């Protein structure tokens, strides 16, 4: 999995309570297993976005 893309992913967010970044994609147990055991090179749920995505649409 190419984690370099996580920084620009729509689902990558910061949790102030735990003081860490995490993926907001709501995956069930089977999807998590397939995601990590599948041998994919890129995340199938990656969606490009950043803080300015919504501002550009307005």
C-alpha cells in the first residue's frame, strides 16, 4: 500500500483526542482483512481531496 497518498486523501483526518492521524473510511472486519492481505499496491478507497476542495466548489 502506498501510504504517501494518505496525506492527500479525502478520508485522512486528524484526531485531537488521540493526537494522531487516521483513515475515516468505515470498513468492516472483512474489508480490513482483504485490504491488508490482498497485496494491493494502492488503496482502493483513495479519493483525492484536501482542505480547499470544498472552497474551490463555492
